[in-house]
């Protein structure tokens, strides 16, 4: 069997970091895990994703999407409470969704910081 190239190895690490971050966020919320290590792990995985998964060509669209996601998460708590009251949906379900989204914010923040710094460096280098 042929050896995987170094580039392929890093691609796989980035891919599994992304999948791992999503799975950890979902499982931690699903099972009500509240360890202080979960946000740390998600943040580190987000950093890995930012370094390995987002190419220079994808930076702009990623940052726009990340900003939209992170800004919209500021109001998510209020929206979930309103949905719970108006639609009569269980408050525990809304809490579960809020926890998942909170973990995803931590995950996305790690990636966003890395890609932002890469973009700022690129812009300052071109000046």
C-alpha cells in the first residue's frame, strides 16, 4: 500500500477535526456533559480547522459566514425563549438546542480567530 502524502495526512487531520468538533458538541449537549474541558477541546479543534481546512481562496466567504453565525448567536437565547413560549415547545428542548449552539460558537470562534489572523497578515503583507 502506498504511503499517504504529507498533504493528504494534514487534509485528513483537518477533516476529522471538523467532524470531531461537531460530534463532540452534539454529544456533550445530548448527554448533558458540563466538563470545563469540552469548550477547550472544541476551541482547539476549531483552531486546527482554521489552519488546515480554510484555504486562502476560501477565507473571505468563511469570514463572512462566521461573522453572520457568531453575530446571530448573540440573540439566540431570546429567540429560543420566544419560540418556546409561542410554539409551546418544551423549555428543555430549547435549552438543549441552546447548548449545542453555544458549543458550536466556541468551535467556530477558534477557526474564525485563525482565519482572521491569516487574512490580516496577508493584507498587511501586501501593503
